[in-house]
C-alpha cells in the first residue's frame, strides 16, 4: 500500500463516511477504482459470456454460412 492524497467533493466524502464510516473510505475507494478501471480491462469482449470467444464466433458464423 502507498499513501496518497486525493481531493473529494464534500458531498462525496460525507456520503462515504455515512455509508461506510471514516475508517473505511480508503478501502472503499480502492475497491471501487479497482472494479471500475482494472477489472473491466480483464473482462472478455462480451462481458459475462466467457465462452464466447473470437474462435467460437468464427465457428458459429461458419456453421450458419453453410445453410
């Protein structure tokens, strides 16, 4: 972990404190940023359909093109 300083809008800070408590703000911000920035990059191009890869798309397209 590294310390850093961030500037929050007052209403955002108050909402975080009210919802999670003062001592949990760093943890919540880390979780939110990870989920919204880092985790999104690791998702497949079709979201939750992990089985649907470019190879599968090609196979399905080829199958349908035969008819």
